[in-house]
C-alpha cells in the first residue's frame, strides 16, 4: 500500500527515509524559503511550493489544493488548524516529527531546552498532530541519553539522525497496520521550551558558574550565542569551560565577580560569582 506524503516545514532530516521507502510516494513539499527542506526538495526535483515564514495563509491554501494521504510536518513554524483540515480531508493522516522525547520539551526549541534544563535524554518523536503543539499520540519514538560532550551543534546533527530513525520506525509501524495505526497517548511529566531573550543572557557578577556554563552552552552556535555581562563590558559567548589550573586561581584569587581576567584572541577568561574561573569562547 503506497501513500502520498506531503511535507511541510524546514528540516530535511526524513527526506531520504521517505524517498527510499516503497510505501511512501513523495507528493511534494511546502517549504520555508531558504530552508534545508526547500534546497533538498529542489535537488530531488520534487514539486515544491516555497513560502515565507509570514505566509501561513498561502501554506494552508497549498495544503488544501494538494492531493495527499499523509501530511508530514518537519519543522513547520505555524499552528495548523488540524480540526478544520481533518473535516475537509477525513481520510488523511496528519503527522509531526518533533526533536525531543515527548512529552518532554514540547515547543519550538527543544534542543536549547535540553541543555538549559539539563534533560537526561534527547530524541525524536513522530506523533499525530492535534490543535495544540506536540501533544498528539505517538506513532514512534527514538530516544538516547544526553551527555555533556554533546554540545548544541552536535545535538543538532545527532537530532537529524534520530529523526530519520524515528521516521523509519513510524513507517514500519504504519505499514504493518495498513496505515490504520493512530498511536499511543504520550505519558510522563510534560515540559516545553521555546527560546526567550532573557534565557540568552546572563550577568557574570551575579550568576553562579554552573548556570553561566549551562546558558552559554545552551545557545552555543554561531547563529545564537549568549550575551554575558561583565563588570565593565558585554561579550557574546558560544562556548564556556571551567578552568581549574592552580596557577590561574592563585594569580587571580582577589578578582571580583565579573572581572575580565585575560583577553585571549577573541576569547575571555573571567571570574564568576562563586569564585570559579571560566573561559568564554566568543
């Protein structure tokens, strides 16, 4: 049984899985302009409708004018009117691929939240779409332990792998049921995370080193960064490392919190509220 899949969103993480699966016929993509999905879909020669982030109405019109069996959201930035779409297309299946172990870390930016909130696991979930974001029944899920060596850039890369694996599991489950399977309810304590400007800044004169390290690492890619306020200046940091070398601790033992101890190329060695020395990569 072959089903026509219409993709909508920004990420191309599941495109190869769908293209290789005999049960999936790629009907096309509704892609955000400039996104990975738009580029990958055009390389494959798929019918692609490109829309700006602010063009939700155009995206909805494209959905309603395209023949499909499964609408698959992969980084769709809008809350879709699922009840209305189901009423108009009662035989269609509406799925979303979300980069977390639902119900943990619902929302737009779960990978930032995984580091910021010190989540023990990361993963990917394929679930039925409902009116509220990321709340629908789970079709498939792939979760792994999150460890400290997985910085944000690596988390993004690993997340792509997990999304592809979750999609493969979802396809196998759906095919086994002739696409009748509608998942199991999410269970466990829910949480959510969407980036906020106040999370992407900290004051080294008042912030303990553990929190400063976590905030910087949570936004540690070139397109984000954490604004760190020092006693006499402000820097944007993309990584942070606690320094334990005894010479440096002795040399700067009397420095006040928030002091810039050393400037190292573009980077900074600073003192934090609890007396720790932290190396900021700026």
